[in-house]
C-alpha cells in the first residue's frame, strides 16, 4: 500500500465524515477509512483524523489518551497544524492529560507556526473549526463572537455540519453575537439536512418550546424519531421519552412508554436515559417509588460519567437515605468522582464541605480553596464568592481585602452572565415578570463549548 492509497482512504473518510457529494454523514464508515489510512503510516493527516474520531467519539468510544497519542504522532510526523490545535484543547480541558492552560497556549502557538490560519484561509474545515473555537473562548488570543461566527460560517458553507451547529449555537445563545432564534433554527436545519443527529434533537427542542419556529409537538416527535431510526442517536430516544413523560403538545402523556424508551436507550449505553430512569423510581413519578432501583440506575449512569447521577448518589449517602445510615466517606467518594470529571457543582460543594467542616468531615481550608478555585475556573459564581470570603477572613490564605474585592467583582460578573442578567433594579432578581413573554425566556437548548458536545 502506498501514499496514494492513504490519500484515497482519506478522501473516502472525508466524504463519510462531512457528508460530501450528497452523501449522508456516516461516522462508522469514516472511522474505518481513517483507521485504514492511519495504519499505512504514510500520511500524518490520517493520524490526526483518526485521533479526532477518538477525541469526540465519532464511530468509536471516546478515548482521550488514544486521541492524544494519534495527535502527537501526526504533529511529530508532519507538523499537522490541526493536530497541534487539538492537543491545545486537550490540555485546556484536561482531557486525557493533566489540565494546563500554559501548555495549551504553547500548543496553539505551535498550531499557528504550522500554518493553521493559512489552512483556514484555504478552506480546511477542521482548521476553520479550531479557529472558530479559539475566537469564541478567547483562550489563545482575541475573543470575538463575530470572528468566531465568520470561521464557523465559512466551514459550514464548505459542508461542515459541526460548524453549522456552532453557527446555530452562537445565534441561539446570544452571549457572543446578537441573539437570533430564526437564524439559529436555520443553521441547525442546515446541519440536520447533512445528517447531523444532534442538530435534529436541538430542532426538536426548539419545536417543543416554540423558539425560532412554531410550537409543534408532532414535528418534534418526528425529528427525535429521525435522529434515532436514521442515525442511531440515542438522544432521539431520550427526547422521545421526555415527551411521553411530560405529555407535551401533540403527544399524550404515557409514563410506561417513556420508561420503555429510556430503557431501550439505556440498553444501548446512554447515561442520560439511565439517569432519567433513576429519577422516575426515586421520586415515584408515574410508578411506585423504588429507591433500590433508583440507586441501581444512578450507579450505572455514574459509572458512565454522568456527574448529576454521581452527585445524587453523594446526597443519598450523605443524608442516609441510601442505606438508612449516613455514610460520609461514600458520599465524598461520589462527589469527588464528579469533581474529577470537572463538574463545578461537585467542586463547589466539596469546597463548602471542607470550608465548613461539617459532621464527619474535618475542616480543611487548603482543600476548600482548591475545590473553590476549580469551580471558579469554570465560571461558578458561588465558588468565587467563597474564595472572596476566604481572602477577606484570611482562611487558608493570607488576608487580602484587595484580592477579596476582585473575587467579589468576578462573582458579580459571573452572575451577570446567567440567564437573566440585569433584568431590573433588584440585584437579587432571578428573572422577573417583565420577562414572562420574552423570547429570552426560552430554555437553554444546547451547550456547545467544544466540538464533542455538538455531535454524537
């Protein structure tokens, strides 16, 4: 097999990955083509593309360590700019490597040296995507929603459904550009037309909420069904289950049907379906309450990395509901697992537990501020306030009113970034009646800070 063979395989993989030439996206076929090309070891780009599949779970289970190995190989072998950018984001997020913002910046600088901007200008869809992310989060230089949108738009127009999703997210979110639900719907639709299952699910949510489109439960149901039946996305089953569970417009409530759909998704490994099942049994929502079943489903979801499930288990053991006796050590274990998965709620909670020194937990200001800093690094306003308080009181740190004031200001800014922002003169307002008819009332539809959160 020759370099020409690798090139052919890469072209085939790209057709399946992007849905080029009128093809529907097929990540399984893309993965096989990239794996075969990488095995030939004649094209550094093949290692990057295969690493990208492992990084984001496209056609294979997520494996950050494998992704890093392949990215590094691509960069060492051919100075692949996209590989350097991908490594930068692994370090930025702490995925498969120890989180290190400075190392992340060094790697993105290497991506620039290797020509990622030139690659983007020439139409490299992966390069445009990484550049769009860099402008959106501002971690590697200028932060600009407009420039991020320009990068994603160009990539989307060249056929990237992930970039189309990001355009939709930017318009839907409204944090970096002017909010426009109509534009969000248009871009998500473009991604869905390429076979992007996650876009189909977001469109379903928009139809349920009547955001950017007519409220239409039947259309939402059809979109969720397409996501599962055409593209094997268990998100479609989870969404359908939620519709039957709640009985939204156009769908009659049927808890048994919801449970059956969630069980089907859970059998396919979907952690959110496992968590939904746990909640039905924990609260007796349409069925007889069964805490043992709830804990069983929570444990399964937690083992898959579902942090809310882990935190719920922590609460049940800490309160004594799980076994009849409080088990602080077991509770801490679950919260620590969630914190290790970068769950800011768990990090802030652990900070409070060590800060206060509650029953069964020895007060430890050092651990407290460590956890608070982790949560604050993810934008948690309450953690920022607690850090400010510790500097104000000199708890575990040298007393410093100036630093305390800075942390209080950061907490206030983080509060302003929440859903309601400064909606009225009441600084404690959680969202007043003035917003009851606003489109800004719409629920958050999508969290898309990184590519793997966009597309299954």
